[in-house]
């Protein structure tokens, strides 16, 4: 049998295609800012096409999605597509924030902080969570939302605690000094603004 893409469509292929279209539009934003709208549309469609983990619920019938493709691979095929979905969410959030649509980007960053997905191979897992948290801090600074900022700190602590549980860590992982300093600096700014408004 021969697969004919003109007659049959596969969600996974469409997902990857939309991700590619979003990346291409985003790369062109430097010379054509209007392409940002196209990037958002493509990334949003890619998100809608992602139906969850590859062949989820079929582990007893199919073992290969959870096996490393080769000796050099760091993640399984299932994790590879999950990682790609997380990357798309982050790209969408970044584009929205760049368009000053910060309020729309916030829930995406919160989602990433709660579930960053498989390791990206470049940063430690706690560093990935802290990076998402710091971006959230910046978003709430732009929005002037003190309560949201405090919630982001609690979300970071909860995310790190889940990571410790998954890894069997006995010593709790705490946010780095740099992340704490960034949070506290933004909090002082927002708190002083709230106090001034109440005077």
C-alpha cells in the first residue's frame, strides 16, 4: 500500500506542518511584523491538533513509542512529540507577549511552568521551570498584577516540589538566588505602586 497525502490526512503530520508554518512566520517577523499574526494562527492550530501523548493507552499493544529509537537518542518518540508540543506552546506565548498580548500569554506560561514536558537536553529541569517562572514574573510586572506575581511564585514552588517527588529527591529544591532576587525586585515595585495608589 502507498500513503497518498492528497487522499488521507494524519493529525501528526498536520501538527508538524503547522508547527513549521508557525516557525517560518516567526522567523520572518523581523522584516515583516505583520507575520506575527500568521505565526499565532499556525501555532494555535498546531496546539488544537495535538491530542495528547502519542498512542496513549496502547502501551500493552505497542512498546515502540516508549523505546529509544537508537543509542544516540535522549528521548522516546512519544517524548519527542510531547517536547515539540511544549515548544510550540512556548513559541506561541513568546509571540503573543511580543505583540503586547501579555494577558493571553500568561496562561500559556503558567501551563508550561506546571508541565514543562520532557527535558530539552540543554538545561536542567529545575532551570527550565525557573525560566518559565521568570517570564511569568515579567508578564505580571507588565500587567501590574501583584496577586498574579505571588501566585507565580507559589506555582514555581509547587512545580519544583513535583519534580522532587518524581525524582525521589529527599532534599527540597528551592528557587535559585537569582530567581528569588528577580521576584523580590518586581514585587517591591508592584507593592510600592499599590501603596501609592491607595494613598
